[in-house]
């Protein structure tokens, strides 16, 4: 509201100063008025350049290892983070920069009609973007096994409680209302006896980002109402998760 009112006032002030800038009575004020927007443009441009020069791009795998009655199952998806945020945090009110996250939820087909999905949202971050962008650096905060014989890959990092995405399952992948929230500490509560979550992990990769086809594996993720609202949002709301943003595809 204030910005909408200020815009025409500033425009009028600009033309008044432009017309009268040579008059002594307004000369000092005019010079100061010109200096401020010029300085702001220079500062904003410099911060934009810094954001570009210090930009980073990271691609990682987001995966799960699940024990089922028929054996172990592993699955993963890919997440790409392009960080062009202003590196000077104290000046982000002047120029924020940009943070982009692209990715898909990890879909595990467990057999016997069962599935487990690691979404792209978190208990304390229902939008997911910030946490997803921080995982490659913050996963080191989680206790890591010193013996890598289980997965034979020392570059994998297991995620601990606060960084584990919200897990869900669908009894019918074509029905968004068949959503079940899954407790990562005991997935057998929802999936049944013989199922356990061995690990949720990430691994950075030099490979180019590739979509893993979540829309084909989970058709209801793409279903929308007549007004364009995603149908799964209602199911999440009924489970007490309102205000979420793109849990399956970023």
C-alpha cells in the first residue's frame, strides 16, 4: 500500500527536480536526490554481480534403503540446487538474490502393492526449499556409521531425524485421498510387519540432473481440480499438514 502511494509521488518529485535542478533553492536537494538512486543502483548491481560470482550449483541423490518381507529395496531421486543468494547476509534486504531447487520425491516400490515415498518437504519446513538446499552441507551434523560395508559407499551420508523428509505411502497411487503419513521411526505401523527403514541418505554427484518419473509412478501427484488446485493438497490437509508446497516435484 505504501509503495503504491509513494510511486506517483516520487515520479512527480523526479520531474520537479529535473525541471528546477539549476535553481539555487533546490540545487543541494536535487543533487542529494540524484545521489541516492544512483548509489542504490550501483550497490544493487554490485551485489548482483557478487551473487553471480559466488553462485554454486549442487546435484545430489536423495535415497532410501528399506527392508521388506521379501528382501531389501533401495531407491533414489535427484535434487539440483542453484544458489545465487546474496553472499552478504546483512545486505539481503537490498538485494536478496535467487535460490532455485529442482527435484522429485524418491519413490520406493516395495512389492505387494506397497510403496514408500520420501517427499521434498520436512516437518519444520513445509515448503522444503531451504532444507533441501542445505542438506549437502548439514548432513554432516548427523551421526555417520564408521563401517560402510552395508552400502559399500563412503560418500553417502545418512540423514538423521531433523533432516529426514516427511514420508508417505499410497494404498492406491491413482487416488490422492489414499495418502498415509509414515513414521520413519517405525514404518511397520503403516506398512505392516516385516517392513523397516534402514536409512534415508544423500550423495552428491557430478551427473547431470535427471527426472526419475514420479508422475508415472505416482499419477495422483499430477491430478488437479477444475480450478487448477492439486488434489493431493486436500489429503495432506486432512492429515494435519496444511500450507505445504510441492511435496513431490520442485
